[in-house]
C-alpha cells in the first residue's frame, strides 16, 4: 500500500505533481516491465513526451510537500 505522499513543483509551468510511494515486492520502477504498463505507455505515447521505448520522459522537480 501507499506509505508516503509528496508534491513536486515545476517552476517553468507552475504546475504541481503529486506522487505516492508503494510497499510491496515490486518497486515503481519494476512496473515498467509489466506488459499492462507497457501497453498503457503505448496508448498514451501520442499525447505525452516519451522515450524510444514509449516510457514517459521524466524531469527532476523540487519537492514542496511531504507526508509519511
């Protein structure tokens, strides 16, 4: 389940992004190997910036809120 929650700020767009971390045997990075996640990336590729494997492009952002 979820064990913490953070909000990040993109100062270039003034947009906030929320993120939650999960407990379990798989990390959020391991999810990229899941065929369902890969299918979702393919489905979303035409409306977001993606890497050559259709995984989302990520940009480091400063954390502005955190709650355990």
